[in-house]
C-alpha cells in the first residue's frame, strides 16, 4: 500500500534558478519573450507549467 507524501515535499517552493530556467524554457518553446512569460506568471499567480502554457495559448488565440 502506497503511503501519502508529506505536505513539505508536495508544496516545496522552487529555487529562483529553477524558476528562471522554466521561464526561459517556456519562452523558447512558445516563441515569446521571457518578459511575457514573467507577466503571465505575475498576473495569474500560477507557477505550474500547464497553467502558464494555457495562458500563452489563450493570448496567441487572440492575435
């Protein structure tokens, strides 16, 4: 039987270098500026990759 993970492991904050790497990756993958990715993160408050990619897709659909 699998035991649940402690909350500390699930909600552990990412180090700053990891966040910047994630921003650079998303910017390159979606061909947008890293500043746009940072703005999306700031406005939405989300740090999950899926949520940020969804917001980028919504923005591209408006163009």
